[in-house]
C-alpha cells in the first residue's frame, strides 16, 4: 500500500501481537512442546482478513522495536495492509499470546501484555490525514480498557465521522484484559461488570456498526438476556447491530430489536466441524465488512461473514487461516464440502496458493546447491572438501554485484556445504531455494533424515524446498510408484511446515525424450496428487515442448507459480538459444542455473589459481551474461527490445 494518499476502505485500530499457537492438539497448554508463530490481535487479524478479500486496509497500532515487531510490520506489508499508522515503540515490547486447542470447547490462552507496545497508543499517534483517507475505521473493545487507548480510539472515530466515514465497533470482550479474572483464564469470555459496560457504552453514539457475540452483547448492554441487552444498546445508538451466533450464523438488526434473534436479518449458515474457534470472529468481521463496506445487501454481508467464520473455525491459527476472495467464492459455489473442512484438498490448495506472497514474473537464480559435483571437483583438483563451504559463501557476493531494487534474483544453496551462504542470505531480499534430495538417488531418497517432515521443520519458512527427481513417465511402474510416494510425503511435509516446493524433474537421463515427454511426466505427477509451487525443467529446443508443458500445468493447477529452467552444464551459447525458445511461453518465469556459471571458477579457486575476489568477479560475469541473455529473450518474445539488457555483464 503506498500510504495515506491512497484511499483506504478500512483502518482498524488496536491490538497487534504475536500469536504462539501450540502445534499439538487435544492436550493441555502445559503439555505443548512446540508453537507456531503467527501475527495476532483482533484488529490486526481483521485488517489482514479484509485485505485478503480485496479491500484496501490499514492499521493503527504500536509494536515494539524488536524482532516480533518487525515480523508484524513485514507480514502486514506482505499481506497488502498499509502500515503508515504502525508506530514503533522503543520502550516497550510487542505483546505475546500463547494459545492451545484442547478440545472443541476448550482453547486455553495466556496474554503477555504487561506494559506492551500496543496498549501504549495515545492520541498523538492518530494522524488525522491518515484517518481521513479511509472510508471506515474499526475500534476494538479490549483496547478501551486503557484510558490512553480509549482516548486515541475516540479521537479517530470523531475524525472519521467528521470526514463522512463510517465507524465500526468490534466489542471483543476479554475479561482478563480488564483485570476481571486471573491471568491463566484468558479464554474466559464473560464476566459481568457495570464499570466495563459504562466504559464501552461511551462510544456507542459514534458507531455505525456494532458486532459481537451474545456474551459481548451482554456486557455492552448490561444484561445477560440477549434481547434485553440489545434493546438497551439500541436506546443509545441507531447503529446496525450484528450478533454472532456461532454455528447458527448471525442475526443483523438495522432497526428495532424484535423478540427473537431469529427475526433479524440472517445469512446462510454452514455446518462445519469446529476445530478452533479462535480467530473465527475476526474472520466473520472481515467477511461481513467485505459486503457492508461495498454496500451489498445485508443478507449477503451476513453470508460472507458466516462463510469466513466457518472456514477459519476449521483451521489452525487466526490471521494465516483467513480466506482470500477467490477462496471464499469457491467455498460459496455450491460444491458439497466435507464436514471436516480442512480435508477439502481443493479448497486448501486455493487457500495455500492464493496466500503465497511475492510475485515472480521474472526470476533469475544462481544455483549452487550441488554437492556431489563439488566433491568431484575436489578429487580432480586435489582440494580439501572442507574448502567447499568457503567457495559457496561467495555466492551472495556475486549476486549482490548484479541485483538492484525491483529485480528478482535468487540463490539455490544446500545445507551440507552451503550453510554459511544460506545464513548470509537470511537478511537479503533474494528468493532462496534449498535442496532436500540425496544427490543422485533413484529411487528418490532424502538427505539428512528419512523423516522429511522433521528435517524441513528445521528450515526457515522463506527457504523454498527444492527436490530433484530423475523421473521418466515410461519408467517401470514400481519405480514410478516408489518415487511418487516419496514426493507426496515431501509435499505433505512442505504444506504442514508452510514451505513452498520446487520440483525439479529430469526426464532425459533415463529414457527417450520428445516434445511430449516432460508434459506427460508433469501430467502423471498431477494425477498422483502433486501440486508443487514451482517446476524446474530441462531446456528444450522446440516451442512444442513448452506448449505441451504449459497446457499440462494450466489445466491441472492454474495457480502454479511457473517454471524455472535448469542448465545441465550447457554452454552459455546453448543456454541463450534455449532461452529464446522458452521465453515465448508465459509459464516460464526464468532460470536456476549452476554449473554453467560456477564450474570454471570453482575449479580454479579450489586449485588455488584464483582468490576470492577473482572468483566472485568470474561468477558475477557468467551469471550476468545469462541474466542479460534471458532478459533479451523475454524482451524479444514480448516485442519490446528496449527492456532486455539492463546492464553489461560484470
């Protein structure tokens, strides 16, 4: 989002924290052994939720000047949420929440919010021009527990109303954050308290929409009778009231409150297994606002909200579970869905693919994930293999000489010899790939651990898992099936650990190849349930091969990121020729080439004939030549020769 000058549909105000979700379910929080880290906090979740549904959203909050605060701001940017209103607090830490899933009715959570950053929000943090840039603002009941945040929230509401914007109030009642329960009772949703009711009711005259559960309506209205509570609320505001009713959907009341909740405006509800209620309310809010802020019929807004809540209640996590617009449309298309919704493979794939971040229409990758090839070079040159990591660490220096902002470069490095390079790449903007296969294995075996999931779980999330498989569609059936079982295991591991998967398929090593071979291999793998994020394929001399490949990918997974070309140590001239053929196919996004670039420099460096600087210069020159060749080929294919070469090879 470009900032306050951009017209926003919604700005949310309030909590922004780190959710640490227990990864084990069916037990006590005391017995959790690992936690998944997500962005959290109700207003932050809602800002992400509406952004995924196609609205322009922003957030006003504070985060600490710490690693978690940076994670929140970076994730907001990745999600398309404007961060102009996010204040970095140098004195306080970002808030934390530990959460667990014990059973369908028990979700223990502990808030670590003592003097946290977001509760330090003050009126000076409210930028009037930023608030005026939005069509609506959303305030949050939990944040009203502190007077400084109460004042900041009210100020934002008044600015919004003066600008003709709408005000949304998410009651979001957490008694523990009002000091009404012991700190280990964060899951408690209701404690009656006249003081809380009075504080919350102060904002009612400012509101156009008020959303809450029945318990939240109770605290806002000062009665444990839902109808009586909502009538008390109605006396103080003409706002649209929306009561969330869990499995029963919701009831909306634009006017007088009738005698029964069922007599309100309702949207279609959905019967879904409850896996995790945490975050479902924020998802409901996002879905409802997707309709309400676009002035769609109230029944449709309710249906959007119910559907988003149903989707999220089936998943682990809050913000990461929020559906995208494409996903919501698919959910509502009338296709029968399993009661255990997370078993819906088609819907889960749309969720995965439509929430990936980053667009790579042009990606050039220096591949130095080779292991056996470097060991061979050491034998040939008499070098100690212990020197290999030092050479691979030069990869980043070579890429740095070429890359500049706005361009997509990447590196492929292994954990055996390339770990220093992977560590150095952690702070870079580059696409990072990392191999999992045991070099040369056929049938496919994995390096480091037979249990690939436990291995991949140790990798940072931004590492794309790369797997090379020697696979020909005419291989013996038992070999095909053995390799496919391994690949399905790997894909399952990647999805569960939230890693993208690049599948490199070499068909030429073990069988005849024509213009259909690669496409046949891809088609068979799709039929076996594979849906990698990326394919990495051999160069081809004919356009028919790429037409067949593109058809196989588009017809099976139109959300696939695309294809990268591999090199197989072809000459620069041969690769440049193959680039000209491949560049005409939109499915091909770039290349990931290694030995063509590094073979000569590595041999001379290992032999002691050149030093680090000379090796880096050689790598950068060779890589730059291929980058220029690819861009020139892409420009020629598009008919725009002015956009080919961006710089001379180093």
